[in-house]
């Protein structure tokens, strides 16, 4: 545990966070802030986190075993159906107070970059504008051969839909393991990391690369690092401030305490 870190006990619903005065000072003065979010931010919107045990039919699979090009090549229908199941959940999910608090922060801070690993699109639904979707968006579907997008792929009950242009297999527009992240999004995220004065890591276990390296690099370059997560992660010991609890509770309290919003 680093000497200058402040670690908060596990959150209870009733608790209102008491922010350390130095964090309030940092945030009030900050003009450049970056936030990396993970599946934990959408947990209170009813979406399973990546490492939560899957449910029902999908309980027998590990996400890491389905979210790969190899899995799609071996059994395209299984992978297609898993994403169809998750797409339906994402379509009906609503942003929670944590998403809205991050959208509010974008209004209070001159340069606020929201870097997300999430593929559910909820940050944009909540009103965040400057969003970098490092791992793509589950609501979009593209051809695995020619990259043509299609939002009207028809009946997929018996077979994976095929591209209207080249007859290639359609796939979700997400970044699978062993696939490279979209260059422009990653470059913009790295730039935000280099320039930020405060870096938030929110609702992420911090194990997936290269996204998880951003917070550590920000710390090494002198940014104040704030972790908000339900449980400790490999970043916790390095963070300047670590709040352990629900992001949907902590973020609105933080926005209220700093900006009165
Ligand atoms: C790549 C899209 C080059 C698909 C996803 C270096 C070292 C080690 C490994 C690697 C490395 N470099 C590359 C790798 C391999 C790999 C990797 O990192 N593997 C891991 C498993 C070790 N990385 C890659 O392959 C990346 N590509 O580097 O390209 C390359 C090329 C060829 C060969 C090698 C490398 C691509 C990674 C992208 C994979 N795609 N998603 C889909 O969604 O189906 S990643 C997936 O994990 C999701 O996007 C998810 O968001 C992300 C990270 O998980 P988290 O968001 O953190 O979710 P998790 O469930 O883990 O944690 C949630 C946290 O929230 C928990 O801590 C929980 O306590 C907390 N929580 C829960 N509720 C709440 C809460 N917190 C607050 N409030 C709450 N209410
Ligand atoms: Zn095609």
C-alpha cells in the first residue's frame, strides 16, 4: 500500500463520501482530466461485468473463450448468438447515475476524455460526447471480410447473417482478444493519458491490455490517479485515492462535492 494513498472502507449505501480536501482542490483546478471505464460502470444498469459468471445458457463459457477470432472461426453461430444475447441486454439497458455523473464532469472540466472498454454504448446515451470506445460497440455489426456495416441483417435464428456485398460472415464490431485496438481511438487515449492532470480508473479490474496500462502510465507521468471500483485491483496500491464501492453512488457524490452539480 503506498504511503500517500487514501483507501476507503467498503462502501455502504447510506454512506456519503467524504472527499479528501486535496482531491477537491485537484479537481476544482484541473483543466485536463481522463477517465477509463470498464464493465463495472454498467453493472448498476443491469449488465453483467466481463468477469462476472455468465448466466443461463452462457454460464458454461468464459467470455475470454468466446471473444476471440479463433472462437468465431471454430463456431461462428455460437459466438454470434452470445453477442446477440448481450446486444439485446445492452439495447434495453439504461444509463445509471454513474454514467450521468461522468457526462456532467465533461461539462465542468475544459478537457475531459472518457476512455471506455465497454461496448454497450451507454456513455453516449447518458450524454457524454468525447468518448473513446477502445473495444468497439456491440450494437454495430460489420462484415468479417470486407468490413461493410449493416444494421438490418435479417433472420439470424438458423445461421450467422452474411454480407449483402461479398457474402462474408457478419460479426459484432468489437475488438476481440488478440485483435488490435482501433488505432485512432488508442492514439487519442494515449494522448489524453499524457496530457491529463487527473486520471480516473472506474469499474475495471485492470487486467486487459493495453487499456489497463493507461492508469499506470498516467501515474508514472505525474498525474493524480483516482480509482473507483467495487474491489481492490492491481492499480489500488499505486492510486493516489481509491474509493471502493459502487460507481453509481460514488461518482454523483464526487460531482456534487466538487462542482455542486
Ligand atoms: C491487443 C470487447 C495486440 C469484446 C474486450 C500484455 C500483457 C498481457 C496480455 C496482453 C498484453 N497485450 C495483449 C494481451 C492480450 C490481451 C489481454 O489483455 N488479455 C488479458 C485477458 C490478460 N489483450 C488483447 O488481446 C488486446 N489486443 O493487445 O492487440 C495483440 C495482437 C495479437 C496478439 C496479442 C496482442 C485486445 C483486448 C480487448 C478484448 N476485448 N471486449 C467483448 O466485450 O466481448 S475486453 C473486455 O474486458 C471488455 O471490453 C471489458 O470491458 C474488458 C475489461 O474488463 P473490465 O471492464 O475490467 O471488466 P471486469 O469484469 O474484468 O471488471 C469489472 C470491475 O468492476 C471489477 O473489478 C468489479 O469489482 C467492478 N465492479 C463491479 N460492479 C461495480 C464495480 N465497480 C464499481 N461499481 C460497481 N457497481
Ligand atoms: Zn463483406
